[in-house]
C-alpha cells in the first residue's frame, strides 16, 4: 500500500516537472522567435499601418503590403545586390571547398615542416577581428592590386577572394577532423595498386568525406552571405551585397521601415533553409570541428 | 562586452542542462534555439532596430505602458548599452547552449554510476564530475565567445551606429570610424595591430583548449 502511494506521488511530481519543462521551453521559444516574427509583421505593413500604437497582432495573415517587396527588389537596386550576393557566396563556397580539400589532404597525409604552425596560423586568420584588416585590405584593393583603371576594389572577384581568405581556415579545420578519420590503409591500397595521388583524392577521400564537404560548403556559403563589414568597405556600386544593401536603408532623412524589413526578411531566408539542412552540424562548424554536435 | 559573454555562458549552461533531459519535442525546441545562429549579424541589428525604434517598436511601447519606463535608444547611453547586451544574448546564447549540450551528451556514464554507488548527491556529482569533465568544452566556448565579442561590429553599427555620441563604440566600430571618415591611417593601423596581437594571444589559448578537448574525446 505504502509503495503504491509513493509511486503515485512520484508520478505526479514527474508530471509537474514535465509541465514546467514545456512551459519553460515554449516561453523561451517565444522569446527566440519574436524578433523573426516582428520582421515578418513589419515587412507586411504599409507606412500608415505601422505607426502608433504598436500592434503585435499577426496582420500578415490577412493582408500583405507587397509594395514593400516590389519597390526595393524590382524598382530599386536591391535585386542586383541580391544577385551579387548569390554569385559571390556560391563561387566562394566552390572555391573554398576545392582549395580546402587539397590543403587538408596535404596537411593530413604528409609530414610537412611546420604543419602545426600552419594549422595554428590559419585559425588566427579566421578569429582576428575583420576590423583589424580593414585598412590594409582597403589600401591593397584600391592602390596595389591595380592594373591601369581596373582594381580589385568593387569587383565580385575581389569579394570572392576575400571571403576565401576568411573561410578557408574554418573549412580546413572542419575537414581535417573528417579526413583524419579516413583510414590511411585505403590510400595505401590504391597506391599499391598503381594509382596516383589524384586517384586517391577523387576515388577515396572525396566520396568518403562527402557529407563533411557538403557541410563545409553550406556553412562557408552562409558566412559569405552574412558578412557585412568588409563588403561595405570594399565595394561601392557594382559588387554590393544584400547585407550592405540592408544597411543603406538607415539614412538621416528617415527610413522606410517596411522595405527595410522586407529586405531583411529576404536575406534571412537562406539561413532558415540551411538551418533545416545542417542543424546538427552548425556547432561543429562554429567551433572548428572541436565539438561534434 | 564581457557582461554579455558572462550572462550568455550562465544562461547557455542552464539551457543545456535542461535540454539534456529527454522529453518529447526536444528536437523541435533545439531547432528553434539554433535559429539565431544562422541569422546574419546585420539582420539581427536591423530586427532589433525595428523592435526598439521609438514610435512603432513594441519594446518601448510596452515598457512605457507596463513599467512606466521611458525608453529611447537614441538619447540614453546606458539603455543603448543594455539593448546591445540583450541583442548579443539573443544572438549567441544558442551557440553556448548547443556546444555545451554536445559536450554533455558526449559524457561517459561510468563516473556518475560509481559516484552514485559511493553516495554522492546531485550537487556533488555536478561539482566533482560534470564540471571537470566539461571544463575543456567550457573553455573552448568561452574563448570563442570572447573573440567573437571583440569582433562585434555589424549589429551595433546597424542598431545605434556606435551612438548615442561615442558611448557604444566598440573597438571595431572605432577603427572603422577613425580610418574612413577621418582618414587617420596611422592611428587606425596602430589600433588594428594592437587588436591583432590581443587576438593572437587569445587564439593561442583557444588552440590549447581545443587540442585538450580533442584528447579528452579520444580517451
């Protein structure tokens, strides 16, 4: 009898704990999601609807003010910026992956002099504040990398190369852990059978590391997409990205909040898509493979 | 900045501790909490600007209505500072949570069992087993967060532009302001170099802690 009572009370307390857990998580999810929700709400309202008193009801379910989206993207320049962003991020991801696979293969399979130092300095490159590189990069892009009238400043190629510098270290660190996990015996087997290094790379390493390579590509895509400071400094008209376009909305003479929210929302979308794809590996990417998610 | 990092660490730790328990719907909440990590810093700044803008932002409105606090980002420096802290917490706590969660789930079970046999209570288990085992992970996260906090530019730039006045100019914004509008290249380079040295030292600490945590997982 006594045991039955204690069992029952145990169940009750367990129920309360579960209930508390859910309440807590739902509350914290609301806090987490509210800013995203608010950007959708603002993006769907016209200027008049926006102003006081603040209304946090989901009006976008009934009516969306499409002009907020059409104006900046079709009539304005944001469409070009969006295209620039897509081109830069995609080519950056491709270049980073190709270079990183080869670099990591070398670092992982050969005994290079000072390999540890190379490894350490790559991470320094990634972790240093971009602000520290602003000035040297700016001078380099405008004065040194210049042939006649053409300079790296404000070109897509320039931005791709730049993001490569900042994304390669992370890609190398991430891939190193994966490649070290591929047994060397497989390499040796191919080499014994008369294949060269290229065969090892294309037939063994790349297929086995494919998931890791895909994650690396996606994450470096997102990093290039999200970058603002360097893009704002090193581009002016031709190669502006969507993030700098978003910042252009803040002006002294008043801001078109609805359009700004719409642009923000569009630049947010890839993040949401990728989140569903690589959710488990985000942590691994952000900690340079030190933490396996 | 250190304020926000320390709050994030504590909050992230608590969240990770709660998320380690199994309950239905765990994966769903986990996904939601990973969301801010993938959002571009500049968009984070824009969203918070939309939320705090006096006029239509919900935050000033409800602060006024419920607590009778006058909240204006453009005029009050402490308020701007705490808004930046809150924004940073919103953006980066998930990172701490997910990292520590990964650390907690990778933890071996045996020490806990033997401790329970020896009669240790939960607090003792946490203090003498969980914390030491998780230490490399905590350090890694901490160093990464400090370095990221030093890099913060975009969000603050979007939110307040380093203002009101110069109250919220973090190092990155300061360099940017000195170099570009004022074209004081020498001063800007000197600051960049100092910042770089500082980061290299931090980086070295991070490197050591990463290699240690790597060894720990191998064991």
